[in-house]
């Protein structure tokens, strides 16, 4: 199913607001910044996959995988999250990315269920 468009952060100012107000956790594959924002009715996500990850084909594959994984997380309602892929994400398996995302989200306390 993936991540619905309404659940995405799209503007640079939205990304910046999360990065300025949020808490951060990272590992080999991902860096996640999460911030509680007032007035939100559902969690929203932004993806940052820079050229350091690889060429366009690789970056798009990483983004597709992350959108699919974010759509399956059981997020607390009032969080906005920016997920930044690190260069090692290019060689990560879907399972590696899934474990990384769930572990970091649980560490930040943004998921209802860490299972």
C-alpha cells in the first residue's frame, strides 16, 4: 500500500520545522528526526535521500522501500517524522531497513507498538 500523499511532508519549511523542534536518532542506515507538532490530525513523514546514497535509480529504490515501510508503522498521532537515508541504505535489504526504522522509531517513542 505504501504511504498516502496526504501523510507526507512536502515543503522545505515543514522539513525544517521538524528538524529544528525534533529529537534525533540514527544508525548505520537511517537518521530519524521526530517532532510533536500542534494541530496535526495524523502523523506525517518526509524522506531525505541525498546523492551520497547513489544514483537516481538507487535513490528512488530506497525511497520506495521507505514509503512502504512507513505505511506499515503504527505511529502515535501527533508526530511528524523526517527519515534521512545514509549511504549504507543503498546496499541494505528491505529487512535491514525495516529493522532499522522500527528500532529508531521505538527509541524516539513515536510508535505505539514496538513489535
